[in-house]
C-alpha cells in the first residue's frame, strides 16, 4: 500500500499551537493536541490573546486534548520564560475539528505539520493507525506493520518511500498485537523497531518517527492514542 500524502497547512512556527487553551464557553469549539517534535528547538511558551496558554513546552512533550473557541485567534510563540517573540499571528480555527499540531524539523527550518482527525470511531474489533515521518534527520523510509514475531525479509511494507513530513491516511486493522519496523526506503535495514505493541479496539493511533533530542539518530517512535 503506497503512502497517501495528506494536505499540510504549513503555518508559522507552532502558530496554531498558541490556541491551545482558554475560551469563553462558546459551543463552537475546536480540539487541539500539541506535540513539540523539533529536536534542537528550545523550550517555548505559547500565548493566546497575550496570555500564556502553555508554558515551558519541551521537546517530546505532548499536550492533552485542549478545547478552544473556534474562529479567529491572536497567537504568539515566545522563547520560554522571555518576552522574545518568535511568531505572532491571527489564525482561523474551524469548529468541531480535532487538530494535531507537530512542531517539526530542525530549528533553522522549523514548521508545523497539522493532521486532522474525523469524528468516526473504529468498531470494537478494529483499530485505526496513521503514520507520520517526523524525523528530520532520517532519509525516506518504508514502514512494516506485522505480527510481533514476523520476519520482514519476506514481508511487504504497508507504506513505501515515505519522505519527511508526509503522513498516511488512517489504516484500519484488527485490534491485537503488532510490531512496527521502519527501514531505509528500498532496503530491509531497520532504523526503528517498536517491539510488540498492543492496539485496542475502538481506538485511533497516530504513530510518528522522531530524532533523538538535539537531532539525528538513534530514531524512535512516538504513539498517540485517541
């Protein structure tokens, strides 16, 4: 199965993330989950309408589900603990949508990658998984999802030649135990091995590759369950 590239909204650094909390009780809300996935970027504070919404966000941090008012929001991103503003913008959020905002790439080229979930839920016997190549120092990759003890030498990747910042659509699979292995594209050379993973029914998972803190190998996987 080949990768389907999702439409990315390449906004300013963590711009949308600044909408991560606050609100006036409106029924028209959006949901956000913020992931700091820029390995050599400093910690940041995220401001909403000039008030701190998230503070001292570090590499690898993943927020909870945050409800915010839909509509136009004034946002800013500061270096943590300072008034040094890296980004300031007014952004539009659509109601009833769930946004995953990844601050990605090395700090010299930092950008957000935004994935959107729909409101469907897998049935009790199925899970849904999507994969994001979020490791800026890694080459294009193939992704294998197999039984825990399977040999990928005779397996076919579920995603092929995935480039940095690309993600798949959700893949629907039976709930159960799996193993994800990420290889250099066109080879069986394993760069990331998840070990055994238990995927529960009626859940969605976003699995993303990441650099070690500071950038580069060894690479690893982050997993976010909905």
